[in-house]
RNA sequence: GUGGCUAUAGCUCAGUUGGUUAGAGCACUAGAUUGUGAUUCUAGGGGUCGCGGGUUCGAGUCCCGUUAGCCACCCCA
C-alpha cells in the first residue's frame, strides 16, 4: 500500500474549509466587479525566463522549476504580478488603458512553511494599469477596505505609506544607495525591538544621527494630521518627498469622503514593503486581533509594470488579498463556520414507496432556487436527522406516508429542533412557497 | 536554506527508573427502538506508537537519521 500523504506546505481542503474559502472568493469577486475590475486568467506555467527575469535571488530560489517533455525550461508562477506584466506586454494594445483587472489563482513558492505560510496558496489580485491618477491610488485603498469589510472582518487596519516619502528622507540623510537595506530594517519595527533595529541600521553603515532621524520618522504617532505634519518637516527639502506626503493626505481625505470609518486607514511611516518595484503609495492590512499573522492584503503603486517585456511604459497600482493566510487567521480566531454543506434543506428519505414524490418535491424546491439534499437511503429517520444536524443543515423537511396522505409536511428547524406543519394539499407551489418563507423567518 | 520544539486511535490526551497482549474520554458502526437529533444500556470496528535504523534479554519510553507540523532567522500573502 502507498502511504497517502501530501507534500510539505501543500494541503487538502475539506468541505468546511473549502466552503469558507469559496465564500471569501465570492465576496472578493463581487467587490472587485463592483469597482469595474474585469477577470482574467493566465497559465500556471510560464517560460522560466519570464519568471526569473525580474525576480531577486530570493524569488529565484523559491521558484518551482523543471524541464518539460519538449525540453523547455519552465517555472510555476510564484505570484500573479509577473504573469500579469507579461500578459500586459502581449495584450495591452488590444485592451487599451486604463485597464482594470482582477485575478484569483493559485501560486507556488518553495520556501519554508509556517503558520499562514504555505507552498501552495491563492492570491486575489486586482490592479489598475495605464494611469498615474491619484484617484486610482485612492480606489485601491477603497477596494481593500470594502473587501475586508464585506468578508465580515470587524477589526482590521489598513496601513499606508508612500515610497517617495521614504525616498525623500533617505536622500536627505545621504542613504539613497542603501535604501533597500535600510527600509527592510525599519520594516521590522514593531516585530523586533527598537534596539535590534538600531543595531541593524548601524550595521548597514548608518551614522548615529541618521539612525535617530529614521527612527523618529518611523515612530511618528498621534493624530493623522500630526503624523503628516511630522513627515512634511522631514521631507521639506525633497520635492518628491513632499509629493508623497500630499498623496497620503489626498488618500486620507478621499477615504473620509467615501465614508470609511475613522481609524480603518492610517498612515504608518514604518510600512516599507520589501518588494523594490513600488514607487508610490504602499499599503498593508492587518487583523487587529492577530497582528503577528502579518499582512493579509498588500499592494502599492509601481511606475513600470512590464519594462522587462515591452518598451511601453505601464504605470499602475494594485493589491493582493492572501486568502489562505486570512483563512488561517480567521480559523485561529474561531471565526470560521463548521458547516459542511452548501445546501439549505435536508429532505428526509422516509418511505421508499414515495420515491417519485420526493424527487418531485426536491426538483420543485431546486427550481425555486433552494439547494436541497435528498438523502439517498431510506434509513431510520433519527439517523438521517443526526447526519443533517451534524453537517450543519439549517432545516430538514420530513414527509412520511402519513404526511403524504394528509397533504402535509414537517418543516424542522435543525438548530432549535422545532417543527412546524405545512399544509400543501399536494400542491407543490404551496409547498415551495411555505418552505421558502420558513427559511427566511428561521 | 539555517537553528529550536513537537509527533501515541478520526479528535483531545494518559502510558511509571526501559518490562506481559498499548489505554481513557469523545467520535464512529450495529442493536434495544421498521416515525424524529437527547439520555441510557448492550455489542463492535479502529493504533506498523510519524517513518527507518541502532543500543538492549526486552524500546511507545534511550540514541542517530528522516518526514511532517509549529516557532525564530530570511522573505512574504
């Protein structure tokens, strides 16, 4: 016998989890579409050169790669951004700009696993390309907000910053050439201790005076107005830095105008993001009840998405929801439902002689838009109800020979164990209407 | 990829300085009960002790390796 097992970092999804996943995917699809983003898809496999071209040494290491049967060097996509860049280089001429798309698909990274970190996981990206409008930046933040809210997360925070602010501060400190290292160190504030970050910065050759200024920047706090004012004074001598602060201010004003609750979107000068292609706003979002999980939805603005594949400059802005990390978080917080069925009505198979009647009833309910599971075996009623309750059906419909004779049915609320009698006199329309109203008032 | 912790039934766990045939609760199956999820009672299925070596008269227990999970680094969703 072969031992059944799954690869490290790869997982099976049982119904309870798969239902939760699909629900979030449905919500994401709905929110993206509500802003006019259109769906696309790309292959899981790409020519290796497409994927390795822009990647850092790190992503190259994490790439799943192999030689296919035709001798081609291929790789599995490790994010949705790089394939999208290739996609745009090939198709933007026929799509036109600005172009808004969403893409929800599986990606693979051969890195070490941890809580909320897998080797196979799904990303739900959306991007607006071909425009440098600040409205697109604002809209990106609004989409993330609406998405997390629509998923039903009550406590979350979207943290935004602007690379130009960081760049301005670094330039004024003469650290532009060490930007990546410095930003990565600053990014650890909140996770590592202040002294550890300090030591790391000094290790990067930052002089003590500059270290203090960097920490002062990253630790700016108070009202949003205070933070923005603080940043403004730090970047006073940098034109792009001032532009960055203005952009952040515009986003805060915009989300307020759009009716986003206070505190949901905040400026956090320590948000840098490791990815070095970001050039404007950057954003990360966190579950307030589980900040150590890491960001569940991140993104930002970039100047040139597809420079490796086309001469056409394609600026854009977008973000990505990490649905598997989010699910790991929701599960840890006990916010995932244990329901194992997508159906609402469990139809008990009571009396074998009435099989045809059960099939008619089930069909009528389905035609009316209800999901119905008809139990395939005429086993004991108690057993069938037990199964139904365990799987989380909200309701069961019990119609035995007595009920068929009397033209009635028992509608059983499986959560409260209470039954009500439906008089349908053999008229399926009456039965369907009654079940529907019972489901609603349940 | 580097380092640390962990692994016994479907789940949660017990298992004595190494000593007979590895246990409990819950869950599951059948029956008491051929018309209703509980309770009770009866019977039952299910474990190569993650896997592979080693030490020993004897290993679930000690040692080494390996796989997986978790944690830290790194990076990120």
